[in-house]
C-alpha cells in the first residue's frame, strides 16, 4: 500500500509538472489554446486529488486544509486562471513528494533494524547442524553462527569471536570478544564461524526487543504536529472569511481566489512533521530509539531528570573488585584462573563476571572436568588436576572463620559487595569480592546534561542510603532519595513534576511504573529489553549512558528547526494573503510565490536530518586502537595493585619477612612503572587531542609523577633494610607507604576510567 501511494505521488508530480511546463512552452510559442488546455488539465488533475484527500480526511475525522486547495482550484477554473490552478497542482504534488521522500529518509535508520531481524538459527545436534526457526531456540542450545550471519539469540561465547555490533551500538569497528563473554542478538559475526550457548529465547533477546520498540516508534504524532492539525480547524474558516471579505469589499472574485491560492499552510502541515521525524532518525542513528514525535518533544522540554541507580549510573552487573587470598596458599592470579576455568560452564550471573575478569587480565583458562552444581551452595569440578569448589562461605570455610575470612566479610559489609569463596584441593584458598561499579561515563554524562539545559538531577533508588550517597557524590547529582520502593519512586516523580517537566531513567522491571508516569521515560536496553523498555518513551540501545545528552540535544534542535520552519513559512504566507486581499497579488503570481514559500519552509525543516552538535567525542581509528591496547594493560595491571594491599596486610612487626615486599617492588618496577610511562607518552596526548585541551589531562600527568615518586621511595626504603635489620618502625613506614600507594593507584584507576577510557568507543 505504501509502495502504491509513493508511486501515485511521484506520478502526480511528474504529470503536473509536465502539464505546467507544456502549457508554458505553448504559451511562449503563441499557441494559447494548447496552453489553456494543458493548464486546465493540470488544474483538473489537482482538483481530483484534492477531492480524494478531502473525502479521506472527512472519513477519518481528521482536520484538514485540503478544502482550501479544493476551493482554490475550483475558483481558478471559475475566474479563468488556469495557470494559477496548474501551479497549485504542482505545489500540492511537490509538497506531498517532499514529505514522502523526507519521511522515508528519516525512517530509514529505524526500518533497517526491523528488516535485518534474524529469522532462523543453526542448532548443533548429534551428528551435525540443523537450521531451525529462531523462535524454536531454547536456553542451553548450542548455536553455530557463520561468517557474516546475524546472531539470532542472546548467548555466551564458547570460543573467541570478532563481532560487528554497529546495528545495536552504532560503532563502525569490529569488536573482539573472548570466550565466556555474553553476546546480544542482532550483532553480526565478522570473523570465522563461532559457537555460543543460548541464554535467552528469541522473543526475550535483545534484538527482538529493539524490533518491538522500533515498531512503536512512529505510533504517535508530536504535540507540535497535533497542534498543526488543530490550527487547521481555525485556519480554514479564517481563510474563507478573508477571501469572502476581499470579494465583498472589492466586488472582484479574483481577489478571493488569490487569497485561497496563497493560503495553503504547508509549512505547518509538512515542514513541522519533517523536522520532528528527522529528529527521530538522528536519534536512532546514535542508538537512541524515541517512540514517536510526542516523546521527542517532551524530551526536548524536560528540565528535571531522575535516575535509578542500578544499571543506569552503575554498570548493573557484578564486577570483580578484589581477590583476597588465604595466607601462604595460592596467589591472586592463580586463584582467579582456577575459578574462571571452572565458571566457564556455569550459567550463574556471577560466573560471567569472574570469567570476564580473568580474560581481561590475560589469564590462560582451561576447560574443567567432572563439573557438578551443588544446588544452593555452588559449583565443584576438576581444573588441571586440582579439585576446585566455588560458592557460599558456609560451604567453603570452617565454622570458626580465619582472620582473612573475617576481613572479607567486613569489607563486603562496608562496600556492599557480594562474595564468592573458593577452596582448592579441599582447603579454603580465598574469596572474590564483586560489586556494581559506577559507570565511567556517568559523571561526564551528568555534566553534559547540565550543559544542554537540565537544571536538576535526582538519584532515586531502592538501595540503602550509604551506598546511594556515595554514588550520588561521585556522579554529581543534586539530591539522593534512597530506600525507595516503586510506589515511592512514583511519588518522587509527581513531586518533581509540580515544578518542571520530568525525565526518568531506569532499566529494571521495578522502574516500569516510574518510567510510564514521568513526562518522558528513558530505559537502557543495551543488555536486553525488559518491562522498563516497553513502558519507556525513549530506549537506549547502546551501552553508553552519555548518549542521552546527545538525544536531548537532537530533540531540542529538531523542535527548534520545526518552529523556525513554521514561523518563516506561515509568516510569509499570511503576508501574501493580506497582499492578495487588497488586489496587489494576482492568482498566477500568488501560486508561484506560495510554491517558493513552501519549498523554503520544507528546506528549513530538512536541516534536522543533518548532523548537529553532540557531546559524544569522535576519535581517529588509530587513537581508538591505541586506547584499547592501553586499556588491556590498564586492566591487567590491577593484579599488581591488589598485590600492594595484600603485601601491606601481611606485614607484621614480629618475624617480619620482606621477601614478598621485595618481589612486589620488582613487579612495580617491571610492570607498573612502564605502564604508567606508556600512559603518559600515549594516552595523555590522545585524550588531550580528543578534548582539544592539554589542561584536561594535567591531573593524569600529576598522578603519573606521584606514582613513580612513591615507588622510588619504596625502593630507597627497602635498600636500607633486610630481614635481619628491619625494625618495627620500618615496618610501620612500609605499611604507610604501601597503603598510600594503593590508595593513589585506585584513585588513578578511577580517573583513567572516567577521564580517558570512557571517551573511547568500544571496538
């Protein structure tokens, strides 16, 4: 049906232009009769289409100004102004064609998502591979994805993969994912064939959720556009009154026809929707699906933004924060390697976090054997000849806990962390602390929101107050509302809405009521569509929260351009109507002038399709590659940072052993210092180029110098003492120096995450 309508619009444009031009050529050659026939034919053609559009509007009970065009065409025939009638037909055909073409271009980014949705999957079975409908894939199925194929369901990689995630993230570069990483449906396998274990059925996978969101994206028109429709109800009688008055006062019906000719409000009815729909397209291009023009306009007018904590300002999934080892058993890296090897086959949410941490440190994992899940307690299996158990403390450690166990529990309570204990060959060997870290781009995103006009930022969460306050301080919100259930969140939104238009951002099922109640609900769906995505007006399909600031910029720019197009177009049209009413603008000239006004207004509106200013920083491909290499080293060096704290914890004033401290110094000088120097030489200039200022990187350079200074102090201190000469005060100084260095490195790690690596696109 859309194809047929597009063909009719194109045919109307071609035929109307041909009749107008043909009549013009005949008139120039003094063939007046031929010219009149051509122009009358063009007028009649426009009259037929205007009658059809008017009848359609009446049947659907929609306000329409097509009646003005109909009267103008009929009037042109009545007063023998066929050229004006033919020109009106060309004007109508041009407006319809431009509207169709602009809308098609604006919706292209959205429709491409739907068009490439995976329909089938290749499932491995005994004896080979069978192709099945994607809807028949079940959790736990082993799926093969060939080169160039779209991943049909969410899953976990069995082997390393190279993926093109552009359809979901907008990033043009392929992304390398190690074995054990979770992948989302809709990404394309850009490398050799891969296997993955399905973790969700097709209907619950990321891409199916995105498709549902896209199908809703044009469901409602913008208030600005609906206002245009309402204006049509007033504009029609106003135009008829002015035309009638011109005729009555002058006694010349030509004046009435001239008023009708220039009275078509195309700038309001065509230009405004083009600008709004173009804004939807630009938003989709950066990974933000806006469900219709109404949502885009409300996003543009928002002044107060409320955030849920988990999954919005924080990562929303557990991340390894530290490894605590039992004294004299195994090192942190070896414990992590054993645990990650066993967790490769576990579907538990914490398993993926441990495997990811091991991969980031470059640890070589082995496939486990004889794996058994002990329901309610944990996992056991054989890894490289060692029996490994992972799970709850009650299953791993004795009833009377050792000092290191008490330390783990105390730290977990202070930081709000989760714990996973590990035993190797029957003996408790250590524990893993996992927390939900703040998104590195969250503080920058909050600053960007203030720059685009957000006046108040509120954190509203069901988490406890101490954790929420910490997150709020770091990201820079104005108010923290903690310990709030869904009903409390609704009350907070209503309270804020009394003062300004609200935007609510969340990602969980419990956020769905708040998202629906806010002026604009924004859901994060990069890791899969949830109830919050269905309830939201705006959905981020990229795992970058700073895209929200860009979406607000796009929304405000689109609305501003729509207003400009309407003010310019309607202002010129109204002036032309007054000029025609006093007899200074004949119908033929008025038709030409109105065509110019319409094209001008639509051209102004089409500016919204072009890229505008955004906060997301673009980087050359070479800088992105360099940043990713440094990021890999940045992740790997965390093991050295953790060793600093472990060595400091183990130092005692009795029977002091400085061998671990000397071994730590060797790692600091052999691994940490070269990494910090590489950051200073490569990362700091890279960030300065991206931000356009070296002042923005001054704190990084200062911290690099401080780290090297503290390591130098440690070297001098250890040079003057050994196990035979060390004194209690030397141990105290060693501890102080190590804890200080640990604190500086942890802060520096967060600085680089927020100030440097959060600027770099994934891939």
